[in-house]
C-alpha cells in the first residue's frame, strides 16, 4: 500500500516543492488547453517526470502508486492557465 500524499494546488508554471520528496501523481485540467511538463528539480533544467498536452476543456489524471523519488523538488511548466493539483508524499 502506498503512503499518503499531500495535494498541492497548481494554476501555472511554478516550483511546487523544494527538497527531496515523492511524486505520487497529479490531476490537472485546462479550459483553454495547455502543455504540461513536470520536472524533478526547481527549474525546467531537471529530469522530466511527466509530459502531456491537454485539449481545450481537457483533463489528465496520473497516478504513481509507489511514487517517483525526486531529489531536489518538483517544478511544473504549463503553456496556459490550468486548474488542479500535484500529489506529493
């Protein structure tokens, strides 16, 4: 059984968490459509953990039940406004 996770709101490009953590997944939507890239790091120079494009009124839910260990944090880059959260353990 996977450990519990904390949901961190996301609406645009931002560093979601700084420090070692476990990326457990995300749920993100966009009314206009958007590209979304999640990195292990505190900038877009980190390792890509997830990448996808949302259509207009699109929604994406990704679960990593055992999580992905991140060394320096989680940074998300969005191509437009989004609504949702990233789950961190």
